């Protein structure tokens, strides 16, 4: 938490805690979140795409908590002065219309719990010295959650097959990546179901009104002062982050 506050990154925890396991890592993340004292407004999934797992050397999906105050409106500039080394990635985000708790949540039940769908940009920012860390390090660091920008809300029944939704990711007007909804665990709705079932391990679930970011659909790219990123989702709309 102090590394984030003073923008002084630290070495990965696993270097000094080689026996750190996943359960302990999630407990570290929960204690860090509690110490920050901000309200949870949902969850973000990490490493649901093969592209992100390959880029960061992490083999399994994970999740972090979204905190109040981390959303940046599209018409505002993202402050680099509050971040260490931010990266951006396009994602499909859900606004939940009802509670969803595992175990054994399947796709259809997960989809019925969704109220709206949004294109989004996640701004991840590890508090470690570089983007080289183990899975438990990333979990302990709240899955690198930092900021996010949301596009327009599209009612659930006004969307098609989200697995087939293509996204074009642009930086300063130039396309840098392309992805598809299916890059998030085969279907963003399946990623949502995975989260509902995973949260059973800590006796929790997803609540109505929460935001669920279902994971990056392309590789993540670094932001610099003056840069602008846009993700264009077919049928969902575009979302832009300005630095």
C-alpha cells in the first residue's frame, strides 16, 4: 500500500516469501484493500486471455477488487502523477443486475444476472519494480488494479454473442492490437461465471450493482503523457482514455 501511495515500487513478495501460496496471496490483497479504506464497487479479472498470460508469464486467471474512486470519466485526463508504470488493455465490463454466487454457476445463470454491458479500458499498474512477477505476487497486488474508463451502457438484451465481438485497440489514432470477446476465457460471460465460482473459496459472491471487468482482450500497452487510447467494440461502442 505504501509503494502505491509514494510511487516507490518494491521487489516482488515471493522473493522474500518463497512459500507464499494463492490463498495467502488473496488474504494479503484483502488486508491491503481493507487498509486503504475505500468501498469495493466490483471486481476485475486478470489473465483471462492467452495474450496477457503470455505477456506477463502468468499461467492462471485471477481477480482483484475495484475500489471507489478508481473510475476515470472519458472526458477527464488520467493523472500519470498518481501511477507508477501504467499499462492499458481493452475489456468487456458487466454491470450486475442481481446477486450471483457459486458454486456451479454456468453461463446461462451468469448471463441472466447481468443488467448491462460496456466496452472499457483498464489501466493496470503493478506496485512492483517491474512487470516481472509470479502469480501470487500479482494476486497480492490486487491483480495490478489501478484505474479504469467505461464506455456507454448497453442493455443486456441489446447485445449479441459477446464471444464474437471484435475490438480494435488504438494508440494515438493508430491500430496497435485486435482482439475478440472470446479471448476472455472463450466468452466474457464464462469469465463472469468463473469469478462467481472462485469467490466461493473466500465465502463471498457478486452483488447487484457491482461492476465486473472480464479481463484484457489484447496485450497491454504503456501510457505516456499526451497519449490517447481508444478501444472500438463492434456493437458496443468505443471508449477512450486520455493521458
